[in-house]
C-alpha cells in the first residue's frame, strides 16, 4: 500500500501496520544508556536544551557539564556538550566529548557522524574512512551522507573499488537527490577505472541536478574530455 499520495480526506483506516526492525541494524539515534540517567542528571540536561533554545550557550554548557558529572555515562549529554564545543570552535574538546559519548554507548550513532564531519573538514581521510566504516557497520540502511564521505575518503586513499561501492550505496539511499555531488564523485571514480561511458552518465546526472553550481564549469570540462575518451573507444591490448 502506497501511503505517500494519500489526501487529507481519504479514509484514515489503513488497517494494522506491523513494523519490524531492519535486519542487521545495531546502531540507534536514541541512546538506550542515556535513558537510565538519574532524575537530577535529566533535569540538568532538559534545562540545557531550554537554554540552548534561548541562545544562552554558556549557561547551557554548565548544565550539560553538571549532567555528565552526575551521570558519567550520559551519552546524549556528552554528545550535546560536544556540539556546544563545536559551536565555540573548540574542536579538541568536542572530540573528547564525542569520545566520551561513544565510551558510554558504542551503538549511539550520532557522535560518529559528528566525528566524521570533523575529520572531513581537516581532510584526515583515514580517520574519515574508519569512522564512517564503524557507523555504517552499525546502521547500513539510513545514512547516505556517511556512504558519501566514506567514498570520498577511499577515493583519496586510492581505494577505488571501495570508493565506487560506497558511492553507489549513497546513490541508492539518496532517493531525493540531496547529495548531488555523489554523482560527480562517481564520475571521477569511473573515469579513474576507464569506464568512460559510466562516468559520462554520472557527470550528466550531477549537472542535471546542479547546472549552475560552483562546480558546474569544471565538471562540464571534465565531461567533454571524458566524452572524447569514450568516443575513441578502449585502447588495444599490447601485443604479447
């Protein structure tokens, strides 16, 4: 039954829907460990959220620090504390907070995503690959952006087959085409593998999604070169 096209006045009774966990998903975006926090720690955490809504970052940070002092395994509080440190450009303290969140709950996926983003900004490609590998092992069905970053990292690490595999997984999950650069990346990967026809398709798909973007002109030049290579056909194998 397709629920996507239902209208406001359609019969709301669609019968009984039974949901099953997707096989192989161990990671969660809600930390089970955090739910065991004592009352005083939860009170401080809730207060920090209210303060953040009011843009009172310094006061919110104090409440988060209080929450993790009361309950050192408060993974979501550590995670939010890391985000506060990030907002203050304090990257090392953010890393420490995310590490504490994962030490408390290794299956909590949100800190992995933030750590991967930090590593991408610093172009630490092995760290990006390792962090996204761990995230995708916990949940291989949800995060198209993690596959994209994993592909970028493997491309720069010269692991071309792994880069292609992750790029195609990102494409599969990105049903709304919110990461058009994955097509540009796949085009570069396929060109590297001398699959010029596949590279042409991928680059055209990127330009269709972002025709006026900052990378459009360079991509058009790349596409023109690849189309020439595709037209010339494969190189003959050397004689034995």
